[in-house]
């Protein structure tokens, strides 16, 4: 019984360490794009990769919902991860709401 208890503890520790490593690797994942139309996303990608770019864009959407009813990521993007393709007019919507 003691052996199985310790094996369970070790297995749980190994799994937890592996999951933490996977999360940190994803957090440092670079942006898929190399050419940027906006300074906000270019700076975020340079500073922290994909995770940082997603964070700043989510904040931007939240901060601008009062300017455009129903604003969400899909308002400007036709596809999300990993390429975040823009819809026709997506960049114009971003700029119309004050993005640069």
C-alpha cells in the first residue's frame, strides 16, 4: 500500500510539472504573422508572442465595446488561431474605433 501511495504522488508530481511546462511553452509561442498592419499587435508580438497579442486585443475589444455594439473578435477576424485572418473591412473597423 505504501508503494502505490508514493507512486501515485510521484506520478501526480510528474504530470503537474509536465502540464506547467506545456502551458509555459504555449505562453511563449511566437505570433504566426511576420508582417503587421497595427502597432498594437506588432508591439505585443515582439514583447510576448501570441499570448501577449491575444491579451492586448481582448483588452482592446473590451475597451471599445461602448463604441460599437456587439463588438467581438469575430467582428474583424474570419479565422482565429493560429493565423487570425482578418475579414474584409476588419482593419478598417479597428482603425475606425481608434486603433493604430
